[in-house]
């Protein structure tokens, strides 16, 4: 679904002070889109501030060399968020993903704007600019820059390239199209450095992350004749390795490297009664449909769930749904 960018250009022209946020446990698409948008607005002479509901994950902190991304209640006290006339949410339109920023948005009296590429959504009482055919919100921000006639500097190009590269699994997911590579070519010409980004993203892991990955892989269980691969991470795993929650990022994709695997599931024990579930598919199987059954969301090939219950309970319920779906 193409976006009417002129409508957003007009909205931006009507406002001067912009507050920007995204989902908790932000990934590169979220952070890259936030930074790219903030820099584009500032190029127009606007004021832009980024505040998320939690801290920037350590492994992608390199994307924010100027420490632009604030954390609500820590580097961004609630009382300092007044006086903005537009509130922009990027890379999500789900209340449950905003964490404590959801309450800030609910009480915000001004213009609300959503820029997103996900199908699943809530009513944030915002003007929504969505293209669920786009592989990443980062590409939408690039399109907005072009609509605004903002020159894409290296400082804008680097985070937007990272946004697209990571949300496509470094261009190996089915969401990649010719438009993806056209956007990447523009960003590279504008100053993005793919080899440097790849190294920063994938070649700077901590030893704790590697040890955690070993535990994740040792727990892999095949089902449905090898079509379904699933694994889990416990609090004990985090404690024993010294790894943190963000160290589970991208681990699920290793499960789909097994010959014959079509669907993968990763269950991460965040707390005794909260389980983060990641789902991936490399076939026609729609994992978003499974996520929707448990108030999750995402895309056909990549979806997620925050399950309010113990890990083993989550495994039982969600694996049953996956088995049924796979027949």
C-alpha cells in the first residue's frame, strides 16, 4: 500500500516541535528510523526529540553516537516532554509495544502520527502512514526525506541502511524486492558504509552472547517431521552466561538453517510470568496468524508475542497452535 507522502509533508509543515518514539527493546529499524526522521526534521529547521520507554540496547548503541535517544524517566524526565505539538510513533502501532511511552501518548493533546510497515495495529488515535509491503520502516523514512526534499547526509544514510539491512536479515528474507536495493543504492551513494555496518552489527559480539547462543542451539527440538524447530532461553541461561535479553537477537534465524525447517519458534523467559516469543517462517506458513491468536503481531514471515504467563505454559499453548497450523 503506497503512502500519500504529501499529506505527511503538509502535516509536518504545520508543526515545529516533534516528539518521536518507537517500541521497547528497540531494534535497528526502530532506532534507525527515529534518528533518520529526527535529522530530516532538523534539516527543515524543526525541533525533534527522541524518547523511548526503555534504554537503547547495548549492542546497537553505536547507531546513536550523539546520544540522541532518550529513556523516559532516566535521561528524559516526564516533565520535560511537555510543549511538543506533534508526536510521531515509528515502526509500531501497538499500545503494548510502547511500554511507559504509551501513557505519554494517551495524554498527548496534539497531533499524533504513525509511520509503520507492520500489518498488525491498534487505534492510537493518530494519522497513520502505513505501507505493509515495505520491508522496513527505514525505507519509508527515506521516502519521506525525498518527499520533504531533504538532502540525505551520511548521518541519515547510515542508520537508515542499518534499519533496512537488519529487518531483511541482511537481504535474505522474502520481503526483499528491487525497491530494497534501489533504496540501498541511494543510501550508499549518500554515505552509508555497508562493510563498516556489517562489522558493527555482526562482528562485535560479547563472549557472553556466544555462550548464550550455544545454550539456545543445544535446546533446539524438531517437530512435525523437521518442519518445525523450536528452542528456549531461561533466566538460568542468562545468569550462567552473563548475557542479557538483547543477546537473543537473531538467534532464531539459526533454526531455519536446518534442512527441511519451515517454521521456527524461540521462547525467552523474561520473568517468571512473562515470555517473549519470536516466530519465523521461510515457507507459505503465516506466523502472524499464530501471533494474532495470542495478541501478538508482525508479518507473515516474522512475528512476535509477549505471553503473560510462564515459559512452559507459553510453549504448550503456542506449539500446539503451530502443530495444528502445520497439520
